[in-house]
C-alpha cells in the first residue's frame, strides 16, 4: 500500500493504546487525511469507540488476519469523515491458535494490506507479544508507544524495544519507532513529573512533546461511542490529541 501503517503497541494493558488510536486517527481524518483503523484487539474497544456493535460472527479483523476475507469485505465506514474501520469481535481471540501451524504465519496481515489505499492505517494492537502483535509489527512501517505515567508502565519498555529489534532483524527491517506518547499525565502528581522526566532523559527526542493528560472527558467518551474530539472538542484531552496529530504530521514532514 502507498500510505503509512502505524502500529500502536504496548504489551501492558490500560496504557491508552485504544484511546490514542481512536483520537489520533480522528484528528488526522479531520485534517483531510484518509485514515483506516484496524482493530486487532479481541476486546474490540476501538470498534465500540466509534459506536459500532461487536456482533460475533460478522466479517472482522479475524477474517482479514487469516486471509479468508478481502479488505473490501471488512472495511466499514464510521460517522467520522475520511475515517473507516476494520472492526474486531471476540472471534479474534482464536486467531493465535489458528495461525500457529500456518505457513508464513507472521506475514498474513501484511499480505491483506496489499490492496488497501489510505494515507494512514492505525493498528490497535492487543496487549502482549503473540502472533497477532507480531503480524501487526510486520505489516507496519512505524510504531507509536503509549506510555502511562506510572512506575510499572516503565518496566516493560525495555522488553518492547527488544521485541521491535527482533522483528526488524528477522522479518521487517524498515520498522521504526515513530515516538513514545506519555498518557494519563496528572500535573498534580509528582510521580507523573518524575516518570516523564525519566523517559525524556533516556529516550530524548523519541518522546513526543505533546502529553495526554488524565481527563474525565477522555474516559467518558467511549461510553457514548465517540472519540473525545467529537464528545467534547474543547476538553483538555481533545485539545491534547489535536496537538499530538499536529506534532505527528510535523515529524512525518521532517522524515
């Protein structure tokens, strides 16, 4: 495909992967880019984040990953202009087992993307480093790492970078880390400041300048099936994701 494929990944759950995918994709679509979100998490939170119903048995990312359906069969429109989605259902939880004995099992998603034409494809990865995540990394040109501003979130970062290096050396040499996004940042909490300082000290310019604050509107938006940019565009969380989209595009132009 001609556009950029970006995997949003962290092996730890609850760090803001889905929130980042939903809102960064929405902000880029609002800027006129054609964007596709691929929900590769069996929980399907990105799917419900756009107000879609997760009905078991529908054509979804499960069929796309196993190459039994074409992209045109699973891509669905959202109410956000310029933004489509490949939804997920609980069926995807069986994909790890079904892929295990298949030939070229780590290349299935890359093969499915051959006939997709978008400016950006954002993959919402599941927690962990199973075959689903490896497929996402193999299909991607870049990754974004959401990092929660809490101590335990730092512990798995070294393992994540090691996994990325293994994928680069074995199957996808063009894969790069586009950046680390600090999420759930609480300005009143000294630990958030300490974590942010430590991450910036170690990873330098790899860390986005934009910080996503802990914000009640961001937490509320998914229950209404909306990105926070549509739920409350003036909220601190929405403004942060708009700024993150600007910074992301600026980095793209510099590359």
